[in-house]
C-alpha cells in the first residue's frame, strides 16, 4: 500500500480525498463499524455551532437549509454519504494497535486482528474521542457519587432531580449543563471565567465573520492573544441561564471528599454526579512503538508533518495549523498541506521498489 490513513472520521475522509487528488491510492482503516468517526458516540442533543453552509467538506455540500445548525445524527448521515462517494478503499472494524518502522523507509501497521500491513506512508487521523482527559484531583478515587467524562454522557433523563457539577468551560460543558438544568440543579466549575461570544453578529452567524475575515486560518499562537477566558458560542440562552440562576458558575473546586465537592475557601456541597467536560487528548497510542510521540504522548510534528519519520503525517489535531484545524469546515486545509509531501514521499519510495 502506498498510504494508510488511520481513522475514517472527517479528518481521515478529507485526507483520503486529498491523497486521491494527488494520484495516490490510500486505504482507510477505521476501528468503528461505519466510516463516520466518533460522531455517533456524542451526546444525543449535540448540535453544531456552525451552520450547515460552514460545516461541509470539499466536494459535497451539507444538505438542507444552509443556515440551520446540523444535529449529531445529521453529521453522521453526511459523513456516511461522503464516504460512499469517496474513491478510496475503506475498511471498517479494523483497529490499529501499533505502527513500526519496517527498516526500509516504510511502516508496518499492526491490527487487533493480528494482521500486519506494509505501507510507505501513514496519516494518523484518529482524532481524540477515544482519549478523554480527566484532571487528577485530591480525593478523586474516594468520591462516592457518580463521575464520568462527557464522552459517556448521552441525555439528561438519568440525572433528573440530582445535584450536578459540570467541570469545564467550553461549548460542550455549557451545552450539556444547560440541558441538564431543565431537570437538575447544575453548577459549572471552570478554571477561568466563561467568555460568551455571540452566535449572531450584525445579523450574520459568527462563522460568516470567521471565514470572511480570515480568523479561521490564524495560526494558533495568535489565539492566546485574543481570548482572555474560555470562549463559548452563545445562542442567546446560555449567558441568560446563568444570569437568571437556572445554572450556576463557580471557580474550579480543589478536591472531592466522599460525596462532596470542596472549594478553595472550604465551601462544601453534596454532589450526586460530576461530569468532566474537560476535553480530549490525541488518540495516538499506536504510534508509541514508532517513537513518534513525546513523553506526554503528544505527536512530534511541524504543522502536521512528523519531525521524527518521513512518510508520517497527522490530520485533525486541535489547533494543528489554525483555529479551524479539527473542524468540519477547516480540516481539509490541513489535509491538503500534508498530503502533497506525503504523496511525493510514498510515490518516490514505491518507485524505488519498481512499484
């Protein structure tokens, strides 16, 4: 194989499309049963903050009114249609367990089924949903309530009547807390104040301005200069829910003690459930045998091109090259950036073997 793409979510599909345009014949390996990545695993009510017209991959518009906000299931259906129309081989139910160098400039890709595939190029596009991050806190192991990451949250029904703390201050934390507040007493605990950003500005969705001003393509180091808190896209409901007391926002607590959450000033509160909406880390453990990761398990790369192994690249890392790097609307730019040099490397290597 000249190139193996690991993961068939939006990143893997965008990468495969770009490789095909460069004349390569990629094979996509997807651990799940369908070529839709992690989308089917998200909570039931998930709705994109970007309208349909700004939520499509190249070559296929998102169906329906361009101004509507697609649901989780609409995204799943869209990616399935995109995969069906992609001129690339997609193998589902194939979980990659390790990637090693083959000693001749290529790679050996090992799967959970015991198969070993040889390839001259690898694009790691496995996302992060499989590697949820939960911060370590004093007393965490002895907490007697329920604790889960938002990756395991589906709907508010099981939490009716509870006291809940949602940890985190991003879009998912606020969206989940808002819907839980309809059936439970909810506090959002975040390290920094929530910074609400209006969904509609000057009569247009914020993503119109993101794309027309070039904000989507700003390099990541510029973002730290712009944001003074955790940015949350506000539909007009979220800030109002905090203002009128339907949900509460508090600084991050410092410890857990039995069934209580403890704040820095000694305040304690009984909490039935703690939901960590604390993000994800790249799911790349299969690259550890290759030596392509740092001591924290993060990829060693420059704008998605591996700095340790020619022929290895990444697509779909958060802030890989820009604000929109791992989004439906922006991932194709990173795919295009890494595909050309990777295709050239794989093509040259194969030619050397007379293939």
